[in-house]
C-alpha cells in the first residue's frame, strides 16, 4: 500500500490549493478527483467577483488556470473514488475503488452537489427537461421557455445566463424577496423576458417522456398555475459530498463538516476545505483560502508527528 504525507480528496479550488501548498512544503501528496479538475467552477459561465479579474473570467478558464498551477509538481493524481477513511493521524487508510491508500493526514475538499426538489418524476425527467446546471444544458433550450427555481446567488446568476438564450424564463422563489446579491437582483428585474413568480413553490412536474410544464402553487392564497416550459433548472441549495468521511467528524444540521479556523475537523489529522465545510460563504475565493489554511495546518501537524 502506497503511503503519502497527505491525501487530498477533491480537485476543485480548495483541493488544488491544498495540494499546491503541501507539495511546495516538501510533502508527498496524492490528489483524488474522479471527474474533471475544477469542481463547480466548471459549471459557472462567468466569474465576476474573483480578485484580479475586474472584467470577469470564464469558469472553465479559471479552473484550467488552477489546474495548470500543479503542472510539473510532484503531485500524484488519482481518478479513484474514495469510499472511506479509517485510522488516526499519522496512519490513515483510505478505501478507494483502486485499492487502499495510506496517508498521514487527509484534506477533505470533496465539495457539494445540488439539492433536488424531491418531486415525483424528478429523477425520471433529469436530462429530459430537468437540469441542475444552466451552463451544461442551457443551449438545449435555446429559443424555448424555461423555469428556474431558487432565490440565492446561483439561481440569479444562472437565470441571467439563461435569459440571453431562452424565449421566456419564469423565476420561481418560495419567498417574497431573493437572498442573492443586490447587483444580481437588479439585473434580473431588468430582463424583459424574465417573469418573477414569488411566494410560490413547484408542486408537480408534468410530461412524459419529456417535461412539458410545471405546476406552481402560491404560498399566499393556495392558488395553482401551470407554466408551459420545456426546461426546469433547480438551484435550491446543496448537499455535502461527505458520505465517505468518518461519522466521528462533527457535522452541522445540513451535514457539512464542522471545523475550527484552521480547517481542523473534530478528528485529529482530518481537515476540511471548500464547499464541504460548514460556513456562511461558499465562493471560489473562500475555497482557495480554506485549501491554503488546511494545508498549512496539515503541514504543522506533520511536523509535530515528526513525519
């Protein structure tokens, strides 16, 4: 079994930054990523709030730049799926789809995934009208009517992107006011093809084999309305990718890993960084900061272990 000073699980901004800092400190590092490096940055059309790019930068361009920073460095890459972590600081064993891997410390940077609405037919209609990624699937609905569900930054950002290519967009939100940034709210209200459907929830998905409409219900008077749409984009929060993390690691009520300011979880030797961590702000810039902090804390622990 190969053993490394640090195993980093996830190659989004947090994981890549952690691996970068660790390997530059002279540590042996294995970086796990079963998909494409970059994480959810790849699903973002344009980044307008990442420092250093006042005119914005495409999500995929930033992801490529992050990944390129590791080129030429002695980071072992693995596309294996990590399914469990056992052991203790200085002697962890990661169960993976390619066999066990040893690590003295672990940085969990596995991110989060989109939460579903939980409606009947949602899984069946995924890829047949229901989507959780406007950048991935928006072009399939060019010139067609769609609906977006959500009220945070993701819902507003993706609605702005979609409004440029669809014929009509219904933005459904369960509250009277959005939770997203004011600048996005101002822009969305100025889009002529966007209709706000506030204080409403999606009650049913209609169509077989493809989505044909959604039924929305007013939370104020209970009335229902059917919206004829070819696509429904869901942005109602996220769930942490932390099923493989030991139960001994403390979690918040949403299942996100609780850490201290140095990214240490409740299990010594296991650190968490990025969207998988319990925190208020989940942005690329905070993920990168988490990764750097976790790496420094892991390096300090390795020194204490004389590893």
